[in-house]
C-alpha cells in the first residue's frame, strides 16, 4: 500500500488557553449525522500518544520511532479511495498520558505549551471546516502499573480514578473548540503484555493481571466516550483481546489473544526489534479497520 506523506502542524498556544476554554458553559455537539452533504476534502487531527503517530521499531531506531505506517496513514488512504482528501495533522507525543496531555510535561511540549492547547488552537482555526479527530489516550495512564510481573491492582484503580475526570475535561474542551461538522472517534486498547504468557507460569500470571487491567481501562473509556456522545473504535475486538481459546501458531497451540498480539505487534519479534509493545504495520491496519467500523457519514 502506498501511504501519503504526513502533514504535521502545531499551533502556538499555552495551557492558559486550555484553562479558559474549560470555563466555557456548555458544549458543542460535533458529530456528523446521517444525510450530511458529501465532502471531497476535510482535515484530520490525530492526537494522543505513540500509537497515534505510528511508532514502530526501525532499522535506525530499534527501540521505536515515528513512521508513515500508522493507523492515521491507513485512514487517509481509505478516505482517498472514497474520494475524500484528508489533510493529516499529527500532534501526538510518544509517552503521552491523559495528565501530560494537559500539562505538557511529556518530552514534546515545553514552556507552558501542551498537546491539548495546540489541539484547541487547531480546532478554533478550522471551526467552519469538516474534520475528523481521533483520540489515542488512556493506555499510558495505566502502563506504569503493568511493566513488572507484580501488577498492582491498587495502582490500576488509582490511575483509572484519576484518569476519568481528566479525560472527561479534555473531551469537553475539544468538543467546545470544534465546529459543528467535526467527527470525534476515541480508541480502546489491546494488551501487548499478553505476549508474556509464553514465558512460563510467571508470564501467564503477569498476562492475566495485565488483561484484567486493560479490560478495566477499556470499560472506563467506553463509559466516558458514551457520555460525551463520541463513538469508540473497538481496538480490543480486532486484537481478539478476550478470545482465550487455543489457536495453532508455528506448530504450537496458544491462546488466540496471545497469538494475535504476536501477529499484530512487535512483542514476539527477535532482538533488536522486540519485544516492543507497539503495533506493526498489520496491527495499525487493524486499528484503522476498528475506526472505520464506527465512522459516521460523510466519512463512511
């Protein structure tokens, strides 16, 4: 598949802008409805963390680097096939959590700037245009609880409790800044740590605990997006997150969800490329498919 070159743009804004918008009364509905007039061009604002910018291990950066093979590129290609030219703007930052989305302490945004402030600036500047916004946030809010074999359920619960109100505020601000012809889509998450189940008893215990944590994260995200009237792409489904029935892979029988993680991420790749939690090109295409499944007109 030939993928178009990314167009990256950043507005100049500060967190004070975000705070001022948070004080606005009411929100603006920004979801296209059935019967909307056909369009031939639209903006595409892609915000979030490393998955939003297509991070994968590469020959020059085995630990991971932005690529042109992310789900956003696949969406641009899909819409081009339907006659809609999407102008892609990526604001995502690897490692971005819901908290750093606001405060900017993330390695990408400095001196009072933040991804949220830049997203607000962009949406205000494109208020009268048709657009699509995808949101990849939440995973990095709980991932510190999952990195060791002793997954701490208290850490997970505390992280989710903190994340919920923060993400709700972010979505409220973004919808308030957006015009009436902007479609938002949130993402759920798969669990790359399921691949650790292949590492004996300790690995299976770790995998079960991480699966429970990611399932809780996805449930919380579904509740938050539903309350905001935003469709959520079921990434967990396309990664077969809850299908633990055995599948035959490389002559072995392993759970389907574990096999899928190995097929769609770099977790089972040999060094120096793996293990790496990020999707591979096929994984990003699967995420794009999940987004396409919930797109309303005029994007579907």
